C-alpha cells in the first residue's frame, strides 16, 4: 500500500496507524474536492466549508424529507436534527442546540442513505474494461488469467476508490464482496481501506472458487475478526462470502458453515446462476440445517419456485443486481418472483469492471426489468398491462430499508426515524433534471442523478457537502488507483489489455 511522503514508515499491513480518520478533520479545514453536479456547484466551490467538528450537532432545515418510514411518510418544509450520530427529531422549526451546524435544505430532498449489498470493490481499478463482456468473458479474463496479479496494495487502492465513489453517490453502506483475499495481508488491506474511508461498510471475506472449507478454518478469518472486528458497534463489520457452496450431497462445506455460525458471521453467496449453481444448493443447505435467516442469496435468477419458498420460509434475503443480470447473463432479474414469495429484497451494483455503482441506476434497472418482463409476457398472451405492479416506492425501499434488512440492521439503518443512526443523503431538487418537484419519491427514482447528491452523512459525520467530498479522501484514492491500474496493465500485457476490451461478436456457447 502507498505511504504518504515523509512518514518514515515502511509499507506493510499496519495501515491503521496512519488511517485517514485521525487526520480527516485537519485536512477538511483546507477544503474539499470539487465534484461535478448541479448549477449551484460553482458557487459552492467558492464558499468556505462549514465546520463539521466531530460530535457537533447538525440540523437540515426546510427540506423535503423522504423518511422511508411508513409511519412518517414524506415531510415537506421540515427539519432533521442529528445529535450524537443518531436522528433526534423530524419536524418544522425544531429547537436545536445553539452550536448546531445548519445545512440549508431548501430546494433539496433529504433521504435515507442508500445501501449496496454486493459489490466486488477489488476490481474497481480496472473500471469499465469489461463493458462488452458476458459472464463467460468475466470468468475467463478476471478469474482464470488476472486475479493473481493483484497485490495487497492494489486491493487497498481499489477498495478505497470504491468507497469514495459510494460516498459521492449517496451510498452510505456498502458490502465489499471481497473474494480475492488469498492471505492475511490481502484481508487486512481490504479491511483497512473500508476503515480509512470513514463510511459504513461490511467486509464480506471471500476467496473465489476455493471451497470455503479449504480457507475459512486456516486462521486468517478468526485473526481478522479478533483484531479488527471484535465489535458489531463499529462502522465496518465482517461477514463471509463464498461461491457455489452446498451443491454436493456429501456437504463438505459443513466445517465452514459451522465456523460461521459459531463466530456469529452472516454468509452471502452467489446463488441461482445459470449453468453454475442449481437448486441443489438450497436443498442441501436445508437438509444440513444451514438455510439460515442471516443468509443473503445474490442474483437468484434461475431457481425453482419451491426454492424461492424455502428461502422465504427460512427468513433469508436476496440481493438483486439488475444491471449485472441483464448484461452478463446470470439469469433474468427475478424481482417479481421473489416478491411473490415475500422474500426481502435489496439492490447491488456487482462490479465496476462493467457497471456504474450508482444506486439510482440500480433502482431504474430493477424497475425496467420487472415492468419490461410483465409487458412482454402480457403481449405474448395478447393482453395489455393496465397497471404496473412494482412501484417507485418499492425500489426506493429496496435501496434503503431493504439493504438494512439484508444486513440485519433494520432497527438502526434504512429510514429517517428518530433513534436510528443518522446515515442521510441530501439530493438537490432545484436542478434542471428535478424541477418542478411534484413527487419526490417518483423523482428520486426516475430523475435524480449522482451529481445531484449534495450532502452525505454517515453516523452523524458529514463526508460530503455542497457537492464536495471532504477529508482529502478522493485525491489519495485517485493517486493510488491510477498507480495500481498501471501495475495491473503491465502485468496483463498490452495484447490482453486490448483484446479484453473488444471480445468477438455474439456467439452461442
């Protein structure tokens, strides 16, 4: 990993000693980094940053507040008061502490922070390389040829950049599906990047296509949990991630599952992917007692109805990555089928080798896929869909409270509710793409863009304001990511680098 100049320390696994978190307040005083956005951005860049000292109360004044809480609904011209990392009150003309920092919410929407439940952050440094790929191309280039080229410092750089992207886009919690953790140094690098970002994250510890029983019990997971994740009351927490488990009737993965249960670690897994993970996965988990309510199943596009019902009965959750599933071919996004069985849904962006890490785009892709298949099926029967089934309120719920439900954090995250953690996003509603504001829920889903994300708060701490990332995170992440990309490009070689971006035209396999 990179060392800041003048530190005198050798590069290595002990990145926590030079974490950005301790220096963030001092760096922020020098001003943030401009991020392109709405028409107020140039004016905002010329203004000094308000002081968001640690522990200082913050109030959003006169905003349209989309609470995500069914009891509270949408509140107009309202304030949101944040004290000590939690939402204290919502209402008009709230009385606030005299030293509270005031954020003007006029012409803006305050919404819950979005939650991405499945992102392979370690691949972000080769962003966009695979825009023309199918899942077959992905497996061939990334896993069969290139994955071993990543060093711990590349993984750190990629994850740090991905977290900066999350904050900038209004994603306050991201599940880092980090499945290239080949040694403890890699695992610590991944964890350190998440901690250094200052945002909320879940490290999903994995090692792709290596059976979990071959790596979970070797000691690295237990060591990382002991040294960095001994508490669940921290911004970054731990879980496990693996591929293809449970497809053999003998169930050799049992020791890994027993470890997860004994160490109170939830498991997220790719499931229901065409030609790869069949129904036997869910049946074997059921038969061996590991069809657990803490399990998250990613994609799930090719399951039988009986398997969906097993997941529903178990209390498990599903993460949909519609941009991924529609482009790569894991199976058609099964949102309608999942909802028919009452399974909680969250949204995810998968990998930036292809896609955007934009939860506004994820909401739209989910709606497009669900409504599109309804129309297609109806037309095939000579009928017309009169009213849509999936609504904008549903996908906004998936992107916020649905993510909290998936992470087992329903009581603390996912909505703007007094007593919950203050993970909040303020979106400009006075831009050319948002004016006039008629229905804030409809417009957040179909009209809002990442550039309209004005302010991002995680646990009461402002990480972005006036369209600018604070704390010096992005310049460092960019510098490290560009150096890492150059290293990987050299290792991959110019021939493969070029060939991979332009695979042959459509062919059946």
